[in-house]
């Protein structure tokens, strides 16, 4: 039985989530996750560039083929006519579609790489919240429990918001 090939991008999406209660593990995993995405992005860029080069080479071959074909028939050959013949040729269309697919995948990989950079920033912010005691309240440690912990949680949120606003005013 053949192994089913998984899409690295689909796999990466699930790795974007952060377990705020396991920040130590998340901080340890982040560099390798980012490296994997940067590597995938670089590979996708190389594949896109290769597909573009192949399209250009194939177009040159097709241009030559069409020029000879038209001259053999005794038809007048113009650059515009040859370009039209090349652009409508099924071989050009096939290579063009491959290039467009490669380009789309490359852009998705780049966006995912950016997402992992954003994940690193979010980890930094979550660690700051942890250090400030944001997760120490009973509402945060026991999210299913309602009651006084909710009041403490809201108080912490308000305090942190006021601190951020004060810091922004100072800048």
C-alpha cells in the first residue's frame, strides 16, 4: 500500500497554535518550527524559479518551432503572430499552469513563514503575561469555574490595559 503524502503546509497550520499552559515547551519548539517553515519556503521559491525558467525555455523552443512551421507553409511570420501561436500552444499552457501552481504554493509558504514569525512575537507576549501573573488567577488556572476568579481575571485585564496605555503615553 502506498504511503499517503501529506502537505507540509496543512501540517504546519496545526503547529501554529500555542498552548499557553506549556509555554516552556512552545519556546523550545519555536526555533525548529520556524526553521522548518523557512526551509519549506526556500524550497518552494527554488521550485517556482525553476518552473519559470522551464516555461521560458519551452517558450523559446515553441517560438522556434512555430517560426519554422509558418515559414514552411509560406506564411508571413511576425513576432506578434509567433507569440500568439506560442501562447495558445497546449505545451505552453501546461508549463504555464505548472508555473502558476508553483508560484501560488511559494506565496502560501511565504505567508506561513510570516505566520511563524508572528507566532514568535506572540510567544514573547504570552511569556510577558505569564511573568506579570496574568495566568496565576483561579479563573485562568481553572477556566471552567465561575465566581470570584472571574472578578480577579477582569481586574488583572483592566490593570494590564491601564499599564499598557500608560506606557504608550510615555513613548
